[in-house]
């Protein structure tokens, strides 16, 4: 959800709460005003009754009004003069319903006579007050909602334009392009500071990336040269006459170590290149062809190790991936299945439009299957492997939005690459 949309929703929720509270206050105020005006009318009617008493039988004429009741007290009765205003319910025959009335009740003296007077006036019901106020509040809230939505659109089109441009630039930013981040000029202080900060950060990242890339390339090149020289001299040493068996074993061991160092450097550089997305030639390619070629290449190696390699490969399986990474992915899966197998075991490769699955027999893993995707995490420490094969597989899958799962059940290892179409 966008920042401006989220802010607008919070404002609307806050406005709804405030409007509800305001509605209750408005209802209370309207009720107070109606009470006051009704009481004023009742008191005015009482003044009219007093004025009508100056005429002969004038006061009793008013008694014919259904909303006025006048009763005279006996002359010898002691009366306390007081006035009461209260709400009451009156049943009206004409409407056949009970209505809320405001009533004035008073015992008063007029021309040396005491009277009990009751004056009623219809009162605006609370339900009517709530209905009117709610009608006003709802329409005000709808108007506010429409105004905020229109304001949201106008603000996002103008005020937040530099911010939107910056987000778009960040989406398209790639370290390998060696291009500085593009920003839009703005007079807004906060956006200006944000642009400067992000530009500084990305420029530093580009510089660090270039330095690291140069270091990796130089280190790889410089490391391979002395290794090649050392391997050449060891081969010459092997051809020298008079070497004892112990010396031959030492030379061969040194050669194996040098080979391991060479492979380690190449694997780490490969991982770095994958992480930096240097394999950017992503095309829709025949993954079926890649799997078939590698299965054929590993067939002879499997036979030499006494491991049966069988396959079930569906035709015309297409995958959007760099061709080099696709080849590296399948090679590492097959190499892992053969290296961590048992004598007389088997490897089964199955490919369809949804997934690539590689199963193999083997001993139970000594670590969690999830941990085996970490660098230098080996299933069997005694094996002469680097512990980077599955780490490379996982990195290739992450870069290409593929899902990789590792499962072990009943002495069967299963590695599954799921394609997200």
C-alpha cells in the first residue's frame, strides 16, 4: 500500500472517530437548545394566561385548549407557589401513538386566587434529533472522504513526484551498469535531503562494487598463475628419477591440494559473479537440452563408480535463465548426487514442465538439509569436496526466482528445483 494512500486511510479513520464524537456532542447541544426553546414557549404561554385573567372568564376560555389545563384551588386552601418543567409522554388519539411532550406545571396566584396550571407543548423527539444530526454528519463525512481522495490524487501527482521518481530510479538501479542514480530536482527540503543521501550511498556502493570486482578478477588471475607454475614443477618432479614412494605420495598430495585451491578460487569467484548478477543474458531456452546433455556426460562417470544413472526427461521444457547458469546448475546437482552416493547405488533425474528432480541413494546427512545450502557446509567431511556445490545451486535459484528443496527419506536424497511460471 502506498504511503499517501495509507495516510489518507488513517485520516479517514481518525475523521470517522471525531465525527462520531462530534455527532454525540451535536445531539446533546441540539437537545439542550430544543429544551430551552420549548421551555421559553411554555413560559410565554403562562404569561398569556396571566394576561387573559384580567378579562372576565378569559382564563377559563384558555382551558378549552387541549394543551392547557387550569384548575382553581379552594379559597381556604394554603398553596405553595412553585413551577416545574419536565418531559412527559402523552397518548394522542388522532395519531394513535404516544408522543414526547414538554410540560410546565405551576401553582400560582392570579388576582388573589390560586390556580393549578399545566401547559404542554410537543417536544422534538430524540430519535428525530439523532436522525437529523446523523444525516448531516454522514454527508459531511462523505464530502470529506471525496475531498481527501481527490486531494490524495492531486498531491501524489505533484508533491510526491520527486519521491515517485526516486523509487522508480532505485528499481532500475544496477551496480553492474556503473551508472549513477538519477534523481529529479525538487525544492522540498526533505526530498532534497533524501535524494542527496541515496545518491551518496549508491555512488559509494558502485565504487565498492568496482573495487571488489577488480580485486576478485586480479586475485583470481594472480592466484591461478603461481598455482599453474607450482603444478608444472610438481609434474616435472614426478618425472625425476630416483623418487621414493614416500616422496611420490607427498608430491601427489601437494598436487591435490593445489587443485583444490584452484577449484575453490574458481567457485568463490563464480558465487560472487552470481550474487552481482553478472550473468544477465536471460533468455527462454530449452532446459530439456541442457539436462539431456549433462546426463549423457555423467553417464560414463557413473558407470566407472558403479552407480546407475537413469533419467525421465520431458521434451520441450523451456526455462527463462542464462544458459551458462543453467549448465552450472545441472552439473552441480549431478556431481553432488554422484559424490554423495554409495557403492551399487543409483541416481534418478526427472524433468517436467513444473520441476527438475534429482534423487540418489546415500547415507543419512550429518547436518540439517537446510544447512547444506550454506557455504562450506558438507554432508561428509571426509569427502574431498569443497562444500560449495549446493551453495552455488541455491544462489542460482535465488537469482532466477526458482525454489529449491532438499529432502531425505528412507535413505533417498531428493533435490527438487521448482519452476515459478
